């Protein structure tokens, strides 16, 4: 019976230690989720908008150059393309 009580006491001690390790200390300051969300958006947008300035030569010739050429072709053919579609009263 004494061994059984000791085993139960050890298991209770281990369970309380494991539960305490899973909880964060109350003194530790956590950032508000909305503030963290806005900070993440800012970081993501900064990375997206500054990415053209961080391209290497291979990325420039494979991505940026064809994208710029396609955009220029669409802009140049815009006036002709509008003549092909009927004018609808929206």
C-alpha cells in the first residue's frame, strides 16, 4: 500500500509539472493578435513591393522582362481591342 501511494504521488507530481510547463508565465507580455496581424501585413507588403529591386539577372530575364513586354503589348492593342467589343449601356 505504501508503494502504491508513492507511485500515485509521483504521478501527480509529474502531471502537475507537465501542466505547469505547458502554461506560459503570467509575467511574460504577449503581443495583441491584431497588432501582430497588422505587423505581419506590413512585413509582407514590404517584401512584395521591394522584390523587383532584389531580383538577380536570371529572374529579370525569365519573369520581369516577359511581364513588361506583355503589359506593353496589351496597352498598345487596347484601342484596337475596344473596337471589337460592342458598346453596352451599363
